[in-house]
């Protein structure tokens, strides 16, 4: 099926198809052109019948049939042009020839076929015009009118060009314009699909960033709260046990519980302050947070946590707190201590902290060893506890099962190695190795 482009440039979709027409407007246009062409050919058929000696009704019928072929111009433009070429000697079908050439040039028919048929139409029009002009000049030879030899060929040439060139050129222009519009429409549809995909991916990345930020905040909250509160519970249990027997020790334990509570509140206040500032940075309805805002809040929160977070040099104080809580813990350091990237020191501290917290929870009264090793371009840490002492009462600390997961996530995020598991002696061991620069993966 071919199309001129006139019906495809109109906006709006098609409501119903009629054979090869896509719109009712196309049906009305082609039927109207066919009626006008049939009437034109019928009138010209009268003169044709007179010139050839045929009966007039036969000439009129021939003209009606030939002119009505224009109704199929969209489906078979080549056939319409061939019929117009065939009727050129009968000097009928001028409208059919013009519309047929326009439709042919605007359609998807190969250009070589268009050129050949346009050339045939031009030659036919030139020959018929030349013969008719010569006959007319010869018939008026007695009149004082003596055109030169150039008159008949030149007028015939102009007539032939007028019957072919405008229709072909206009059809080529309309066809090129239609193809351009189709190309632009396809590109617009493709761009819309790409933008939709990009929007979906951006939303996915925003959701991923929100999830990562929630996970990071949950991990920080766990590290801040779990250790402090665990020690507070242990001290509270010891306070309850020794209060009747040793009031002085009970007073010391109560002071330790107060100090740990204040430290936990301070760290929580700092983290909640970061979250409040993050809320100010991320306006808008809940659940539709822009990716840039999520990233900005996450970056600020991460910077604050890293800059204000604990350092590796504070591990000794951390171990001392566990000793004060009644744990038998030893600390050994191999190699020369030096400064590392802030995120490395914070992660190393959190690993030791969480491992000691787990020892308080799951191995009450067990002896624990904390080992730090500074070697080459990395720092290693290991926390190992023995089996629980059955003589020591369990403090009844709850466990959410997220401690080891958080440690592993922290270490792997910096490109380190994390291993944990039970020992042959019935205890538990946590080991981690972090690169000196804390290269993220």
C-alpha cells in the first residue's frame, strides 16, 4: 500500500479503515476526484468519438471508465499513470494525469519507476501537443500568421512540462516531508521510551540509595546503642548482685552505668542531629525523594559520622569498659601503631566493639582476647572468646542477629576481609583485615 502523505500528516488516530483508505476524508477526496475526472473524460470522449467516427455513447462510456480509475490512485498509482498515458492520444484525462503523477511521486514507489513513467508522460504530451499544433497551424495557413520553425516545438515543450513537472515536483516534496515527519515521530517515540527508562532507572537508584542509607543508619544506631546498653545491663546486673554485700562497689557500678548512659545519649543526639539536618535537605512528600537529595544527605551523614566517630586508639578504653563490667579480657598489639584513614579506624573500632558486645551477650564469664596487628599496608584485628562460664549468671541480653552482618558489611565496603565462626574450644572468633587506605569496592 502506498500513500501520498496528505492523510498521514493529519493529527489524530484513525477510527475506521475502508479498504486501502485509512480515513473517511481520504475516501471522500478520492471519490470526488474520480467523479470530476470521469466527467472530464466523458466530455472529452464526445470530441474523441467525433474525431474517430465512433458512436458518441461509446466515447462517453470510454471516458467515464478511464476517468474513474483515479479512485484507486492510493493503492495502484502506477496503474493510474499508465491509464493516463494510454489516454493521452485521445486528449482526455488531464486531471487524472496530474493527480496520478503527484500520487506516484509522493508514494514509496522506487524513484526509477517514477522517472520512467514521468518521462513517458512528458514524451506523450509533447508528441500529442506537437501534432495538434502542427494540424492547427496547417489548418490556418491561409491566415496571415507565419510562426517560425521554433514555435511548434517550443510551445509543445512548455505544454508537456506544464502537464508533468509541477505534479512530479510537488509530489516529491510532499513525499519527502511525510518521510521526515515519520522519522521525527519515530525519534520522538524512541526518545520518550528512553526517557521513561531513564526515569525508571533513576527511581531505582534513588530507592537503592534510600535503602543503603537506611541500612547505614540502622548499622550506626546498632553499634552506638547495643554496646553501651549491653554494658549498662551487665553493670546493672552486677549492681543488683553486689549491692547488699559491697555498697562501695555498687556505687562504682552505678557511676559506670550513668557514664555509659550519658555517652550513649551523646552519640544518639549527634546522630539524630544529622538526621534532622537531612530532613531539612530533603523536602517534598514522603516516598518521592530525589536522588540528588538522598545522595547529599547520605554524604553529609557519612562525613559527620566518619569525622566524629571513634578511633583505633580508643580500643584500649573500650577494653577497659568491658573489664569494668566483669569480663576477663586481654589486649595485645603487634607492630607499630600509626594513623589510618578515618573510615578504617572507625570500622576497626566498631568490629572490636561489636565482638565484645557479642561476648557479653552469648558468653557470660568467658575469657576474651583482643588482638591488633599493624602490618605493612593493612591493619588486622581479632576478638576471640572462650566458652561461657556456667557459674556466671547470664544477663539476659536480647540479640537481633544483625551484629555479624553489620561487621561484614562494614569491612567488605572498604575492600577488607572478614571471617567469623566458632572455635574448636567451644568459643567464638571474629577476624577482620582492612587495607590502610580504606579503598571502597
